[in-house]
C-alpha cells in the first residue's frame, strides 16, 4: 500500500514537472521547417501551446519532451512561417467569389446551366450576379436575349456582366424590376437592345446598365459578412495566414471585429482605412486598434492613391506615355494633400500606404512623406508605397534613407509584360516592375498579389518573382519573344528586332528574385511592413503559431515546379484552418 501511494505520488510529481517545464498542446514532427530566422535554421519538429511557438528541435527531441501533446506527423512536408499577403482587397475578392464566374464559358446553354445551379442555392427573389461572358467565344456570336435565362431563373432577377464590364445580360425578372419596357428611352451614353418591334431583349450597354444597378437591394450587414467570410476562407486555402486589406470602410471593419469575436476568422486582417473622410476622422479621434479579438483584426493605417493604373494610362508619369504622347496620366491626390494626411497620421500613430504606380506619382509620395517625417522625427512610422511600378532610379535610395517601405506584387510584372513596353518605351521599361532595382535602395519589399486583381496564390507570386515568366513559361526564349511580336503583343525595338538576350529565361531577367527573397517578401518582410516582425514572419520560440505547409520544398526544386506545389495545410494561432483533402 505504502509502495503504491509513493508510486502514485512519484508519478504525480513527475506529471507536475513535465507540465511546468514541457507543456505543449500540439506538436508537428518529421517536417522540413524553414524558420527564416537570422541563422536560417532548419528544424524537423515544433511544439506549440495556446497559439504560441514554445519549442523547436529534432523529431526525437520534441516527441519525447512533449509526449502528452497531440502529435501531427508532417511526413516530410515543408513548413514555412505563415504566408502574408501585404496588399489585397478582402471584400472585393469575396464579391468575385460569390458571383458566378463566366470567364471562359463557350455557350449560352453553359451559362444558363450555371445560373440554374445558382438558383438552387439562393432564395426565390434573390438577385443573381455573374461576370465574364463574351459572345465572341460562342458559336452564335450575336447578342443573347433573356429567354434562356428566364427558363433557368424564372423567379430570380439575374444580371450578368460582360467580360469588359460594358454590357449587362439580364433576364425578364430583372427587366421588370428595373422598369425597362418598350417605352423606356435609351439613357444618354447607353443603349437598350431591342427586337424588331422595340421590345427590350435583355442586353443593356454602358449607361443603360445603371437602370439595373439603381434597383439592386441595399447591401446588408449579413451580405458583407457573407462576402468577407467567403473571401477569407478561400484565402486560407492559399496558405495565407494574414492579409493586409487595402481600403476598408468602418462598417466592414466592425463586421470583421464581430467575426473575430466569434472566432470565425481563419486569418489575421490588417485593415487600412479607405482614404480620408468620415471613417478616417473617426479613427484619428479614437486611435488605432491593434490586435483586436485575440490579434485577428488590426487597424492602424490609411490607404491613399496618388495616381491611377498603367493599363488605363492613369499612372502619373514624368514623361508622356509612349503610345499616347499627349497623356502623362492622372494625379488623384496632390503632394500637399498626401503630406497633410500623413502628418495627421504620424501624430496619432497611424501608418500611411499610398498607391503609387507612375514615376512622377511615386516622386510626389516621397516628397510628401519626407516633409511629414521631418516634422515627426524619432517616430517609427513605416510609411509605405504600394505597387512601385515605375520608379526613377534616382528615387530608389529614398526608401532606406527615410525608412519608407516598398510594397510590390510580382505577378503584376508578368501580367502587364505583353503591353508594358508599348506604354513605357524601351528605356523606361528597364526601371519598371523592377524589384532588384528597388532592393538596391531598400532592405525589404513587402510582397502581395492585389487580389482580386490577380489570384491570391502566394506560390504564383513567388514563381513570378523568381522566374519573371507567366504561367505558360513565357517569355522563355527567343522563339517566344518572336511569337509575342508576331501577335502584336510586343513593340519591336528601334533596331528592328527585340534584344533577345534580355528575354532569356524571363522578362528582364536581371530583375529576377532569388527564391529566398521572394519567400521573404511574403513572410518576414510583409510582417515588418505591418509592425509585426516580433510576432510573425519567422518561426521562432515566442512567436505566433501561424504556418503554411507545402508538399514540395520550393527552396530547392526547379523554379517552374513552384507552380505545381500545393498548400497542404494552413495553421493560424495554432489551429488548422485549412487542410487539403
Ligand atoms: Zn490594390
């Protein structure tokens, strides 16, 4: 009896010892764990407790030290610090996900079937939206009419946006709700397609589309919540554990906070307020929100725009566009206006992230930031410039000089390369979409995708950054460049032929990043851009247990294989939020 008691006591004693010293609720073993710490340490196993990393080591060490913890065998899979997208739009991406995606559909029947499927998922009377149809892809290339949509959706109004955004295809229910009849006049700048006797057929062009937009139901909180959830749940499947959301309304922020309270967010949101105005004034008054809801929602910055985009020639350039010699782009905010907002922000501990695509626009942002920094010295401000697509090489050093952070999207380079040179000309294009040039003047670049403008896949971003090729591997050789020229997707240089050496293995291959640099963009550099480098971005004891687990070792496989790599698990705050089945 005495022996049993003492044994019991002894085991109880052991239990206390093991609990107090070696406590973990979950361990991952048999992995290849890239910590990305100062020494680039690589581990086999990791222990976490209450969402925090508590230990790292070999599988044998971690298994024996934490024998009571739940054990997850990684079976040789590869773990990285949780991927961070430093520039995206959560609600916009959710809207796209909830609409029917019609890109690539090849017939009216195929589209009607997709609409019918959607009808089965919604309530009678709910509006159904879709986007991306193109009658040029159909056998019958004329405009469609509402009849086939009426059969698919007799009780739901339907509006489907054409791929270019300049036409709506609607059903009868939508025409009725919009009050569009034989007697409705075409609005100015708009066209209501009609049959031989003047009855609207269900296609509305340009300004006529607003007749439908006007009668769409008001957005409810429930709809915003559904959109945000659809978005973040999808982002988690791409291994994204934190997203910097660029331009968010106060209403959406409140809904995100509610979702955080309810434990429904599978990733952490770092929201930037959508420009000066009511929400911004409100936040200047009440101050930033840092780590709300167990560190799932942070609001400590504002998003501004100095200019527009390159595709529409809205980026503000110091010299006119090559293919539009009278146009130098648009200035959406002046240097003074940016300075004023930045000054307010720095005084109240907020960060500013300004969209800057053209070289003149970026130059103005630097000027404005530098003035505000001078008045707020000693502050750790981490002002950001978003996109940095065309930068005067002389401006590059202003990043490190002032602690200003460039935020770039590697996929923009490969998406825009078919026409970027036509816009910019053969000289200016060399300092455009140029991360290696930017890294000469900045120790870091925060990496992002700009979802939904591009896919949120971080692996696609890393691939584009490393190869400077699109998903089909273009441009990979002289022959590929000739193909682009033949298809009028490339301007030929003054000499009459493209400089083929430039295109060997990617578009301006001198701007290719190493895999290490590209991974840093989406992990520790993005964490720094959000003041969170002490909590995430590397795998180290004391940091948050946010991980992305892949089925291939992207650090060592041939770069083209990065596109065939899968996210197999996403872990946020120690919990598995996504697992590939
Ligand atoms: Zn954006």
